[in-house]
C-alpha cells in the first residue's frame, strides 16, 4: 500500500476485500487501504481502476463506512465505469482519493432528525445514522421493490418503503409508496421542529425540500452529480443555486458539488433549474 496526502485528502492504493451484491441492484465494495482513514458522514472518494481497466476519469462514491484500514462503498451498475468496477475480484487494485467534500452536521440539540434515503443515496445517511442516531430520530429508506432493498444494512430503526410491494424476504415489512410520502404518512409538520437530511435521486430531493418547507423545517440534501476531478477544478458538477444580491452585485448562482457540496441547504438550490438538468 502507498499514498500521499494534501491536507486531509489521501491518495492511496487499496486492494479489494469484497465486491458483493447485497440486493438485486446494489453492490458493496470493501477496500483495504493499508492505513486507517477517517471521514465525516456525507464525504466521498474518487475511485479508479488500474491496468487495462483504468478509466480516464475517476468515479465519485459516497463513503458508507470505515473500519480501521477498510473503507466501504455502495454502488449500482449504471455505466461503463461501474460495470468495470463490478468485475473487480478480491485482490484487485483500486486507487482511492479522499475523503472529499463537505458533510452532514451532527444532530441539533433542539430538534429530532428525519433521514430520507433512496437507492445509492443510502451511504452518507447510513454513516450518519450509525454515528449520531438518537431515540427520537427517524430514518426512512426507499427502494424499487423488496429485492432492491439492502436489508443487511438496515439495522433496527430503519423504516423501508418500496415502489412495488413485491419480492419481500420472509419476515420483512415495507410501506408501499415513495419514501417521502412514508415520512409524511407518519409525521406532520405540526409535530414541531425537525431537521431533514436527504440523499437520493433528484425527485426525492425535491420532494424532501418541499415537505420541509411546508413545516419551516431546515433541510440539507446531498446532491448526486457527475464529477471529473472531485476537488473543484473541472467544474463538471455544478449545482444551480438561487441568485443572491441585487442586479449589480449578484453572485453567479452556481456551486461545485464536489468542493462546495455535496451537502447543500435545500433552500439554496434552484430546484426548477436543477430539474431541467436531470
């Protein structure tokens, strides 16, 4: 193992310990980096392959967990890069650059937290739940159906929704519908102040932002954008923000997901423009 460091960012070479499907569509990757790595929930790393499978651009993956020298990720095969990653067997070499980006904060003292995660948006919120969970907090995960849900990761306390109430394993329970609607079903905006944390596809984030705004609840979202560099140089992952200031001193309403995010206050995002980019 080898590596260099710029600030808290590490460039390391790791070896695959496991690269295993934990649901019908989600794969868990465990890398041994040869040294301990610390991270905050919401941060990510840029991964790349070596040899003939090396990619021109590294790919961003939210960090699921770090246990001593082993760092874990959760991903879905969506293109050439993730398809190649899914072929990596134990012992294969993967490069790691991270941790990068901002993070979700610790829980506030004065209000419970509501977590809304969908699909590969689970890792940052899974990490938050493991580190900060309190009795009054709620965590919701949404999958496509029962087979798509990574049940082994969803320890006691997680509530599960599915688009289709099919393929549930024996003994498992799920709510049929969208994950934000599940939260709405159980909680009302008259219940008192809450902090909403969300990560997942754009429709989930927009729905979470609308629900939080109805109750005047603060809402933080982790935005999933394509990244080329991971540290704000290529500007390939800009997020449209609402303009601030008057016409003469307004700031260009864009921010880089990798450097200024990936966690943003929902009220800062121009959701109409964000919807068009999807």
